[in-house]
């Protein structure tokens, strides 16, 4: 079954690449992957983000570095996996990865 394997390799690749940009260790996500598998770990991450109404950890850093491709939410938009997610989850991820940065990122100190 596809969601048993989901995108474990893709997820781990994103986490590895993200560590170059961010100091965040992804331990809670990795613990969920170990406990429930990659598919349910990503589902849990999504639902926590969707209901918390806040940007993911280090979102601003990824935006500033031009590395929005390293957000885990991109896996939901990947055509290989998107059929596993609801329309609401896909819409949330699409909005997140294409969102303009928060105003505080556009302000610079003189």
C-alpha cells in the first residue's frame, strides 16, 4: 500500500537538506516517523499547523534563503503523493508554500 511507504525517503531528504539552513532538529517529526510512519507523521504535522494558525518552525528563515522547496508541506503537493491528502490539506500547503512573507521580514533596520 502506498501510504505505508509514503514518502519516507523524500521526507528524510527534505529533513537532511533543511538542517543545512535551519538549526531545528525535527526530533518531534522524526519521532512520529519512527512511531507511526512517514505518512501519518506528515498528516500530524499538517493538522497541528492547520489548527494552530501559525507558520511552521523557521518558515521565515527558509523564505529569506529562498528555500521554500525544503518545507515538508511540499510533499503534500507532490503529484506522487497528493492523492493521499484531502483538498483542505492540499489547499493549506499550497497557500503556505506560495505565501508572501510576513511584513516583519520585509522591514529592515537602518
